[in-house]
């Protein structure tokens, strides 16, 4: 990619597309369109066709149109599967049809089976049932993976697929009804501090483990791969370390200054108990993450406080 070329980012206002947008602008890219900013209706085939015919973007980053944590998945499963399927079908097809040089499809670790061997290798896709609490979203994302691979195989369309760990940082969704675990916990602890609550309640047992990737590391990885990777196989992007939700909550509690108790509601689901990616393929390409979890939480917390002011 070069700053003179046209780039389209597709997604909603969450940390993944926002971090890509900010990184491109910081590096001198001025011909960048973000679907959520320009009002592009990617659910409309005619609107999507019109955009690609008129604008002729050179590169596309295809993120999720709808995503969220367990609560959002359970409440909005129909929208999660319908909107993501519809959007990615429209974007991938018209990107191919109108000569996009390269498309990056950003999946998620939920595409792997619930009982997946750890760490999760790219070849484990479709080797077992996915986690039920995120099944509609997972099925949509798996379909997108296979659509990219089919278009590459049949038409030679340069579509690549990346599977990041849970991305967090400035721009993260923090609405407790819709956010992923990191953003939801930051919102909960901030609310508890402001309202001087005596406890913070967290879904599940606290034993589930998650892998996190800070937004700056994520954007370095996707820019790196957009320039250097053209394979058909998915490629994992992770930090190489996971953490229990119990420990994550304790880390956020410390950063927030909350003095009360953490209570786990075991009547609520944990989701998959462990999701650690095997990221050896990108590590062998000489990309490495730079920002550890403790520093990343502090940076995200400080960003959140600035938004609240």
C-alpha cells in the first residue's frame, strides 16, 4: 500500500476498524474511507456496487459489522449472523468485481471449536462445534473465511484472512450491554468507583481464560501482513499469553482504584474456557507484540477517563 492509494475500511465504531483508521491517517494515508463515517450501507447490494464502481478502492479492510460479548451475542444473535453475512458477501464480491488489489478479512478466535486443542492452530478450523454462546457470530465469520478462500482459489482474488486475539485499547466499546470482556469490565469498574459501590459483579466463574492484543500491536500486524502476506490460509495474531477473567478483573480493579469486592455470578455463562492462539506463523515472519497486558490496561483506562471528562 502507498499513501496515494484509495483504502476502504468496513465495520462499526469499535476498536478494530478505528485503530486501523487512526494508524493509516497517522502514516500519511489521506484517501481512506470508513463505512461507518461515510454512511455506506454495506447491507445494500446496490449501494455497495455503486460505491465500488464510483470510488474504485485499491485496498479493503473488512471488519465485523456487528460484534460484542456474550450478552450481546445472546440478545442479538439474529442481527449478528444476518448483518455480518450480508455485509461480507456484498463487500468481498464487489471488491473482486471492481478490481480491488487486496482485501484483508478480519475474523476472530471464536471461529475455532469450543473444545479446540490449545494453542489453537489455523488448521483446527471446522474440526468441531463452536462455542454455543457466540454461535451466530462465529458461523458468519467462518462463512467469511471460506468465501475469501473460495474467491482466491477460483478467481485468483487476493483476499487474506487474519484471526486476532481479543483486540483492546483506545476505541474499545465499553457499554456493558454490548462490549467484549475488557471494555465491559473497564466500564463496570469505573461505574463502581463513581457510584461508590461495594462490589462489582462479573458473569461466570472467573476461570475462563482469554488472550488479548493491544490495538497498536494489532495495527502493526495487519499493516505488516497487508504488505507481505498473500497466502490462502488464515494467519493468527496473538500475544502468546492468556489470562483468567478473575486475574483480569483484579488487574483492572487495581488500575481503577476500586476498593470493594469482586463477585462472580456463576449462574451466567463463561463462554469458551480457553482461547489461546498459536501465532508462530507470524512470529516466524519477524513480527512481535510490544505492549504487555498491564501497560495496555493502563493505557485503555486512561483513554476511557478522558472520554468521560
